[in-house]
């Protein structure tokens, strides 16, 4: 417990990944649609709130993602916050290639983006800014529509999907 094992100035990708794996997050699927109507999406944990007024959110997309062009050229996307029962959908959207949407119920949002049916929260966003930063593109979105449900969130921590443990303290 405790103690600095790696000086910050020497932090390489493996140590960076190891450090960040301790940080528990929720799990989302970010979705959009190509000009020809093809839906696109991937599982992310880089989502976070950025501003309340105006309502802005952020997430980042790896430069090696096969989804890079579709998200860069689209002016909109949706953040689908997953419930704990959606772990298999999270795994499906984390696999590169193939039809990620196969067997996944989807509804079309007001902004014409595919929304994952049954997600805890669906946020429809207009792309406000895109910044290349390091090995990712940082997307900032303005939330223009929201469907907000209740339920237990899916958690990702220590490189594994998990659930909140409300048993203690
Ligand atoms: C729990 C989890 C969180 C992830 N978070 C991100 C993320 O925030 N940004 C990202 O670009 N990829 C993230 N990925 C990887 C993508 O889901 C996906 O595997 C990667 O983009 C390759 O697929 P693609 O080429 O279809 O985009 C995450 C994967 C998992 C399993």
C-alpha cells in the first residue's frame, strides 16, 4: 500500500495504463452514423462531464481506431451509459471489426444517431470541438437531448467489468 514506485518523469505507456486501471469508471458506448447511414460505435471509459452551463461532455478516441474517420467527419454522436446487465454489449462494442450492432436493439434519436436501447442514460450531442492530443482525439460535445433512466451502472476497474458493491460501510 502506498509509496511511489515509478517517478512521474519515467512513466511509460505500461505504467500509465497500470496507474489508470486503478481508477474506477462507468462504461459507455459512443455511437454515430456515417453519411451513408451505416451506424458506428465503440465502448469507452474516457467519457466525463465538462460543463453544466452550457451542458458539455468529453471523451477521447484512439488514433488507431477504425472508427476514427466516421467520428471525425460526423457533427454528432450519442453517449450511451451502460447498466450493469449490459456487460456483453460492452464487450461486443470493444471488439474491432464485424457488425458491432448485430443483435443489439437500437432506436434512432432526434439527431438521427443510433441509441442503444435499454442504456441507463442516452445523451445526444453535437460535436463542439475536436482536438488531437497525444495518441487520441479529444471530442467535446454539447448535449442537446437526454433520456435518463434508473438502475445500477456497469463499472470498469482493474481491467475488468464490475458492479458497485453496496454491501460495506
Ligand atoms: C472498458 C473499455 C474502455 C475503452 N475505452 C476506450 C476509450 O475511451 N477510447 C477509445 O478510443 N477506445 C476505448 N476502448 C477500446 C474500444 O472499445 C475499441 O476496442 C477500439 O476502439 C478498437 O475498436 P474500433 O477499431 O472498432 O474502434 C475501450 C475498451 C474497453 C474494453
